[in-house]
C-alpha cells in the first residue's frame, strides 16, 4: 500500500541525512516540512526556543508526551548527556514505528526510552515501572484536549518537584486555552508564554508555554 506522510518523511531522511548525525536528520525533516509537505513537527523556529530551555535546564530526567515522528525527541536527546534518562510516549503505533526508525537513524536509540502507550496509563507507572523519582523537565506536545488531564496526573503522581520545568507546544495553534488558563492561574507554576511561529509557516503565530513548578 502507499506510504503515509510520516513514512515519506522517514524515507527522505534516510536518503538525504547522514546516519548518526542528529542535526542532519533535523535539517532534513525541516527541509521536507518547508518545501514538500507540511507536518506537525515542532520545527526549526519553535525548536530553537525549546533548545534554549533544554540547555538552561540541563535535565537528568526528562519526559515527552507525544513522540509523533521523533523530531523533538531527537532535538531534545541530542542536547542531553549519556547519563540522562529521557522517556517519550506515543499512543499511535504507526507513528511510533516511524519514530523508532528515525531515532535509530539519528543514532540516539540508546539515549531515548520510547514508550508506545496512552499517557494516562504511563504517567502513573513512571515511578514503579520506569524507576523515576521526580522529573526535571517535561515537554507536552500530544493532544491539546488532554494537556490539563496529564499535567494534573503529573501533579497527583508526585512527579513534579520545586523547579520542574514544563514546556507545552501549540498554545495558539491549534490552541490549548484551558491549559494556558490552568498553569497561569492555579498558583502552582510560574508560567511564561514565548510567542513564535507555527511550524513551517511564515505567517501563522504559535508559541510555547514554559511553566516552572513552585513545589
Ligand atoms: C495538525 C494541525 N492542524 C492545524 C493546526 C495545528 C495542528 C497541530 C499542530 C501541532 O504542532 C500539533 N502537535 C501535537 N499534536 C497535535 O495534534 C498537533 C496539531
Ligand atoms: Mg505540536
């Protein structure tokens, strides 16, 4: 059967990037996104903002909700030390399969723990099954309608500590208004909005919310 868009991006990466070179993989995905087919990767513009947050935080324990094709997982993992523990969770099996190959091509499979499951099931298991004490950083980029559900799950499962940095994509497009309202008004976070551009767009606005847990 015909390839999916995600498989077309993976093929383009395998034919145009250098194996074991994460930056060349990111560049190939972004070139495809700008020039050939739009896809919901974080992208180069918002990606540069996330890079800065990851470098500033230097997390030893990191969680990503929403792997998709693995673009942001590669973006994050390329900045982490070998000793860091980084888990990424994806519900869709087909996307997870593409991500696994993309991450392997980038040579980062030893630095990323890929979990194919529902985040609502994984979050309560992180302490027992994945030996997590607390998280230093979280990147939320799965489905806007479950952002609030999942950050509350992180809270009730005692996975956040004073200073944990939670970053969320798509605050403007498609928009996560309930999430923005929650983190900005619940009193548990110091939250800032970082305006940017929607992925592979010169015109559309989007942005990342960065919320530091007060403990
Ligand atoms: C797909 C789409 N169409 C129009 C507007 C925005 C989106 C869009 C963009 C993203 O960055 C997404 N990230 C994670 N999960 C999503 O569902 C998602 C959806
Ligand atoms: Mg997104």
